[in-house]
C-alpha cells in the first residue's frame, strides 16, 4: 500500500492522500497519552499557548515532557517508522533531496475563541516575496504527515495546487486582505476519522478552521528538505 501507484497518483493529483485505519487502537492510545501529557502541561503552565493557540510543538517545547523524555519515544518511533519513511519515499521519489523531520505539532481545540485560519502555502513563511517564493517552491519540498486521535475535519486543501503557482483569484485571497475568505475556488475539506492518517504537501494552498468544540487531537509531523528551511 505504501508504494502503490494509486497512492502516489492520488498525492500528486490532489496534493494530499488519506490512509484509512492507519493506526491500530492500541498504538493510537499510546501516542495520544504522550501528546496529551504535553498538552496538559502546557495548559497548566501557560496562559496563551495551548489556550489561544491551536497547536503546541512537541520537539521545541521540550519542557512539555517534564514527566520524562520517555513520553516522547512513541512520537519519534512513529516519525522514523519504516511505514512512514516508505510513504515519504514513494510520494517524493522525484525529489533529489530526502526530507527530514523538522518538527512535531499537536493540534488541539483552543479554549478561548473560534476563528477561521488564513489560506496559505507553508512556502510563503520562508520567502515573503512572491517571486522568491515561486522559485523556492521549485527547488524544495515539505510534507505534513498527520494522524487523528479524534475525528478531524478542520483541514481544507486546494487540490493539485502544490505543483503550480496560484491563479489570480487564489493569489488575491492568499496574499490579500481577506485571507480567511470562504470563497477560495475548488477548496476540498479533508475528513479524517480517529485512526486515519493524512499526507499532504506543505506547498499546497491550504488552511484550517479552529473551533472550541468538538475536541481536536491530531498529531502532525512536518518533514522538509534542507533547502526548504527558513532563511536566518
């Protein structure tokens, strides 16, 4: 399955692919316990992070694992597992550089407000100038691999947008004054059930909507090539 032509074609054609029932219940429970421990710590010790924000970082916020670094082990085991690596190699076989793990994020329901996220490509955070961003997209790559511990329908993606530049309307939304507009053409909502996984290209046009209910518990692993790193 990890290297099937169907999976590769789906990713290349849609900018994302969903893998149903990727996690067995026991593995999902183990990963969730580790992630929830970090979330509980963050909510207890921070007034903003994990409350007004929709995610926490599991690698750069090492103090979130004050109960012991062993809690991080299941997350790193998944990130380096043969099946995840095989997925990345399959869908990115045309890239000269192999992406490496850059960060792990835990998406959760924020506690203070609801809002609609901005449409974006992750590439714009590395290159603010549109012309530089366009060149950057051609020479680098970044991919999100996420697994849902609860049903999660927050992500929206514009299919096939990772291997082309924006249309005039897309660019006006993504870099304009109404970046949270509901009028993004051809946007597709990605619906995950608990245990499902999703692989999507970080250079695709995408966004998420953020709500206080229902709860959200989704682990996102971000992989990027060395050339995709943000400039210092």
